[in-house]
């Protein structure tokens, strides 16, 4: 094998090695500011059980990522009538996600913009 080929091979092995370390570090140190909420299978009319976990506690400045594990599209609407969190996601397709950062300490109620309050959840921002 020529010198250049050997160099390239060596550097890619080193690259893969560091990339693997980087990936495993991500597993060991998950983002403490990130909380994931599942929109559960057949969530449409499960009430408080449409989201899991529910309620969820997130630290001030942290964010919540909703993952749609259902076969229908849902959306997330912050319930402005019940506490001061007014926000609205686009439709979240099956398998899709929506991320929202919370920078104020509060309790936030939310529901699905498509199925209404038959799907509801709560976020406690500490
Ligand atoms: Cu829905």
C-alpha cells in the first residue's frame, strides 16, 4: 500500500475512533435541559394519558421535545386560558417532533390543536 493511502486509512480510523468517543459521550451525558414527552399510540382521546410522562418537570431555560408515536398527526397548543403559556406548533406528523424552550417559571397546560382538550398535558417549569 502506498504511503498516502496508508495515511488516509490511518486518519480515517482515528476519525472514526474520535467520532465513536463523541457518540458514546453523548449517551453518557444526555442533555439535562432536554425532556422528551411521547404522544402515545392512539392518543386522540386518552385525556391526561395522551402524553407520557404527564406532567413533566423541566428546568427553567430547558426545553421539551414532543415525539409523535401515534399514527395520526397531532399538534401542541399552550393553553393561554389556563396559565400564561401561549404557543402553537404546526402539525406534528407520525414520527415527527416539536421542540419548545421554557424560559419562565410556571405551570403550563397544553392540549392538541387537532383533537382539542381530549388530549391534554401539563409542564411544570422549575
Ligand atoms: Cu391530537
